[in-house]
């Protein structure tokens, strides 16, 4: 039952998050506060999902022993740093929604340098590395991570379609040359 509750809460969050990220929602809420509001809502509405994962009855699955757990923590730290670096390679103020508060929204630019030269979706790549390098896995965590992974893969598929619509041939060329999520794997 806990597994189902975690998956349902994550699915509900994912559907609402995706609908609010759509062009339809952006057009409907044409406002300079849309992006910032969307991000605040996304974070706040994710809290109940995390609450369920943390508080529902759980069962440990494995615990990586010392010193290997430190290797995994190091991998998580590196993933977090690379996630931050990838975020900073984009127009992070626009991504958050702060730039739109002070100036009109401009069309986005296709970023293909830095970590975006290694993979098309480094934010997703390093987020997934971070969660899967968890040295202490429980049943709730496993269910949550599987759900998040599925959501990221589905979200990346729809994001690819949006990027093709927005950037056309430039994105199609970039897509041909650059791996999806895993460096070196096309």
C-alpha cells in the first residue's frame, strides 16, 4: 500500500507539473510571474511526496559498507556540483523566473557548450546520478527513485519535442551529434 501511495502521489505531482509546464499553460497564464510561480509551486507541491517517502512504514534494502559508502557520497557530491554547473550554463535567472520580473521574456537560446556538449540533458543526467548513488536504500526510496527516473525519462521525451519545435534544425543537428543522457552513448 505504501508503494502505491508513493507512486500515486508522485504521478499526481508529475501530471500537474507537466501540465503547468506546457505551452498551453504558459499562454493561459501570460504573466511575468508565471515562471517564478511555477517553480515555487513545483517545489512546495513536491514536499508532500517527500513527506510520504520519509514517514510511511519502510524497510531497509541495503546499506553500502565503509569505505564504499564514502565513494558513493563523493559521487553524489560530484553530481551535485555538475548539476549546479549545468544549471549555471543556462540562463539560470530566466529558468527560475527572476529575470521575467524585471524585463520582458526573450526567446530562449539553445545551449550546446560545456556540459551540454557531453549530453543534451545534463540536469537530468546528474540528478539521476545523484539519486542512484544513494548508499542506503530502503523500499520507499527505491520506489521513489524508480518513479522519479520514469518521470525524468518521460519529461525528457516531451522536452525534446518542445526543443525541436522551438529550435528546429539547430536542435535536430545537436540531437544527432550529442548523446541523450549518458555521455558516449548515442
